[in-house]
C-alpha cells in the first residue's frame, strides 16, 4: 500500500491510498467519524478498476487530521486483533 499526501492543511488532509479499496476506505471513514473532533471523513474512488482512492479528513482544529487518522487506524487495528483472537479461539 502506498500513501501519497495531496493536500495537508491545519484542519484538512487529502491523501491517495494506492492499493486500497472500498473495504478499507469505508472502515477508516466510519472509524474517523467516531472521533468528536472530525467534522468530515469521506473518500472517493472515481473508478474501482483504474482509480486510486482519495481520503478526505477535516477536523475542528482540536486535533490534526493526520493525528485523527493515525488514531482511527490504531483503533481499527485493536478491533482486528481482538477479532482474530476470538475467532481463533472459536474455531479450535
């Protein structure tokens, strides 16, 4: 996966996420929207076979969009690790 920053302002971040699809982008968008400081979290994929997804994050200024995104990724990682452990235990 390759991340390219297209726009990096105090309260707004736009990044391309090469190698991502709707699954990852939607999970990240949903988790970002759980943050009370995130005003806008969305993504765009113009064409699923030839486009690179773009994530757009805007915050209220209490936290930077970069930090909000990092925090959301960390929360998703924790949920995935918990699911992995519980699933492994359930299938034994």
